[in-house]
C-alpha cells in the first residue's frame, strides 16, 4: 500500500535530525530529478529545472532542426517540477514558453 502524505508527515515528525538527513541524502542519490528539485528548494537555484524544461520543449516541439516528436509528457513533467519552486512571475513565464512553443510548432507544421 502506498504511503499517504499524512502518513509521511507523521513518520517525518517522529524522526530526529540525523535520520531526516539520511532520508534526504537517499532521495538526492535516487535520481537526477530529485537532485534538481532539492537544489531548487534548498539553494533557490532554479536553473537546473529551467534548463530541463527548455530541453524537453525542444524535444517535443522542435523549434529548430528536425521534425517535432509531439511527445509532451517530459515537457509537462519538467514544467510541473519548475512550477513547484518558481516565483509566480517566473512560473507564468514558463507556462507562456510552453504554450508559445506549442503554438509555433502548430503554425510551422499544421
């Protein structure tokens, strides 16, 4: 059975600082997405998440070069991760980039 958010909060409340530190280290090591997310939350560095968004938008909508794949799952995931940590104005800018890339692709390829 999956851990609910309430259960997670209760478990984390019961942990002491060294245990919490080990959980964060394990999450950091688990994936590149976790590394970017933790860096954005703890250091205020959103550049990794923004770079990932730009890469995924280029893959999905191909603003230059080859034909677009139109597979937007990666771009949606990257946008969602960025929106969780970005300031409201930056979040709006990222959402507009996503829409603009899609409209430009539609205009170019029909």
